[in-house]
């Protein structure tokens, strides 16, 4: 009976006896006169092949706030790692906000065993320098271990003797009660000894305050070097941003030639052989939905299309219908490409609705491609080499900056500097585009035509008195309306026409046009806005229905 009871007690005690744990963790910290710390840790462990499979793993935080709220920064250099007196393989790597020291190799520790590890390393930047006293705040026995610590002590030795009454020692274990004993010595030594075992992930943080002058404060040069180390990523990002800005300005000034357009007299006719979209494409040096709308309107004026506007519930529906074959008779290649892609067969029709987005998007792409082939690089250049040069500055500097700042306190500022490169690159890609000599002549013609269209509102009553100005009648108004839409002058052009012939006659003339059907024209200003802003907005929304739906959902939420 007694033998069975003894066996039962042994079975109950065996798991606790064989539990992996740190039997003793002693830390010896020697504070050098220049403020560096020379640290030796003696760690005796009980290895059972679970937590301690290959060796010991220690995490050293490199930047943290101590229990008093002070920011502690450290830089660690491992000097030596030994196991049972023999040199042990080790490696160290950054893992978030800590440096992780892993000892051992691919082989497993002998189990069960009780190896003793000796870690020798040096740290810098840990002392906190105040006005009246200096403080050493040290995460001595870390809370990184997933096993209990049965016994432990921390000894801090200052460079010279210090009166005991000028030393102030504190400690935190993360549990209530007095869990350690503190002993101070006039030799400049403080010792913390654990009064009870530490539970898993429970460490001992010590703090020792001592008079100024015991250790030398860092020089201005040293503080500057530390600051540069902490903000290296930000400095690289700001340098890259400044280099990018300088490069963009220099390249823009070299490729962008001055354009003196004000000396060109007003021209009353568009340049022959160029569509409304072509003038807008050259003027903005990029494509948009108004380019598509302007050429669509021009094809309607040339009697190739009919535009129908009909009520659809609370909205107005648009329908584009081809009137006859012969797209090759359109005056420009971009108009021919647009019509062939949008309405390839005679008498085809398309509703500007989201279900037709594939066809609309395909027609926009064909239209843009035809414009680009005709205008680039004959009439303006995008200077892709300059853009690649800007990217060659931005991408490497951003990558290096983020890598250096990933674990630094300047990460958010570095991200901001990197993000600022994006709009700078986009603006540069647009501004660096420049017209050729032929393109500048065509651009001057387009600006002169726009001045004429915009000035129609001011000179509408006096057109008949201005020499060499063709009379502004309904035919001329409708013929130049696509150009007015392309050059953002449809409102002024419509006001000039109404002032010239009278509001009522202007409405009657537009209402009888053969290429427009549907809603009755009662307001000429509303008609011109529908041919410009409304048609453009519907084309843009139809070509990109997903973006439109997302915007609608965001507005509802």
C-alpha cells in the first residue's frame, strides 16, 4: 500500500519536476565611464526538447518605454556566446521592435539536460541624462521567455564609488507585492535579487538613478550621429524628394520651350484636317471623355450620326444612331476610328448605358489610339526618357528610405516624404510634355479659334460690323459647336449666337436641326450644356461603370 502511494506521488510530481524552465538567470551590468554597458548574462536552463530544442532564444528590445514612461533606446553588439564554457554558434536578426538572438545550430540539445549559457554583449545609448541626475533604465530579465524563471539577480556596477544615499534603485516585475530585494553599496553597486520565481513572460525591469558626473554625457557630435541613425530613412527620403524636384525643374525648363500665343490674331475657322478632339488633345496633351464627345458631335454635324435624348424615369437617356454607311468619308482618321469602333454597321445604334460599357470603352480606346498615333511624336512629345529619369530617382530612394525607416520612430514622416513623390511624378509627366514646332503652330491656331468662340458673346450684336468675320447664323453655329465643346467655350459661343439672331430664332433654328431628336429644345443654354458637360459626363460614366457604382455606394453611405 505504501509503495503504491509513493508511486502515485512520484507520478504526480514528475511533470512538475521535468517542466522546462530557467533554473537561474543572473545579469551582471558594468557601466563604463563613456556610458556604454558591458553586460554578461548567465542563464541555466532545464531543457526537455520543447522550448529549448536547439538552444536559447533571447529578445532584446531596441526602443521601448519603461514603466516610468521614459523612451529607452539601445544599440546592441554581441561579443561572445558560450554553452557550458564552449563557444556556441549564434545569429541575430531584427524582428519588429526587438533584436532576436538565437543560439545553437540545426542539431538538437541533449534532453533532458541543464546547459548553462553565458551571453556577453555591449549596449550603447541606454543611460538617460537628466538635469539633476542620470538614470539607467534596463530591461534586465526580459519578459520574452515562455518558461518560468526560478531564481535570478541583476547587478549594476557604476564606474566609480558613489555614496549610498545618492543612489535610488527601483524595479518592476509586473506583479503586485515586493518580489525582489535591493542592496546598495558605496562602491557604486546595486543588486536586485528575486524573492519569488517569475512566471512565463514575466520579467524584471530595473532602474537606478545616480548623481551626474559618474558617466560622461554624449557629445553634440555623438547626439547628432544618433539622430541621423534614427532618421536615416527620413533623410534619404527627403534627399530623394529634393533631387527629384530639382531634376523635374531642370528637365522641364530644358524640354518645355516658351509659347507666345497672345500675338496670334483671332482666327474664325478651325485648322483644316483637324477634328475638334485633335485640337483638345493637343491643347491638353492628354485624352479625356470630352475629346470623345466633341468628335461624336462633329460626326453628327457631318450627318453620320443622330443623337436622341429621351426621358428615362428621373434621368435623361442618350441614344447614338448611325444614319448611313461611309465612315471613310469623315475628314480625320480619329473620327473614322471612333465611328467604326462604336457603330461598325450602317443603322447601328447604342444607348449610353452601363450595359454598353464594353463597346463604349472599346470605342474610346480606338479613338485615343488614333489620336496618339497622329499627334505623338509629330505634334508633341511625351519625353518618356525624362520620365524614366525621374522614376530612376524616386523608386530607389523610396525603397532605401522605407527599408531604413521600417523600425524607426521616423517611419510616418518617411512615408509622407515618399508619398509626396507620387503627385510630383504625375505632375512632371504632364508638364514635361511639349509641342513640336508644327505643334506650336497648330496650338496657336487652336487658341486663336478659342478666343474667337469665347468673344462671340461680347461681339454678338456687332458681328455684322466687324470686317472679315463670317456672319453668325444657325449653320455656322452648329458647325463650330463641336469645336466650342472641345475648347470649353460652348456657353460663350451659344450666348453669342443667341445675341446675334435673337433667343427665340436661335431656339427654333437649333430645334430643327436634322441630327438631333428627342427632348424639345426650349432653352439654348441648357442645350449647349447638354452637348458639352452632360454628354461628356455620360460617356465617362458609361466607359467606367464600376467606378461609378462605387462612387454611388460611397455617397449613399
